[in-house]
């Protein structure tokens, strides 16, 4: 069977580029928010159980990791579209 390759062009490429730019902006904002959240959590540490704080810090880390991975996927998609 012949393989048909359908690519993006014109308007679709601009839309995807805009989405990737927005994704990069969100990732940078996530980094800033992660720092702010950690500062706030440090204030709360004395009033919370250590186990609870460890879990909350871990969730903050996971969200940051997710944002980093999303940015990497966006960069790969951009590379793919440029091909």
C-alpha cells in the first residue's frame, strides 16, 4: 500500500507555532510559580507534619517536571514541522 504523508502548511503551521510559543511561556511561568510556592511552603513547614510537606513538595516537583516535558514535546513538534 502506498503511504500518503500529509503535512502542515500555511495557517496550520502558524497556529502550531503560536501554540508552541504559548507552551514555552506557560513553562517559564510554571518555573516562577514553583519557586514562589516553595517559599510559601517553607513558612508552613513548622505547622505541618514532615510527611505531608514531603508529599506537597513532591507534587510541586511533578507539576514542574510535567511542564518541562510538555515544553520538550513542543520543541520536538516544531522540529518535526520544520522538516
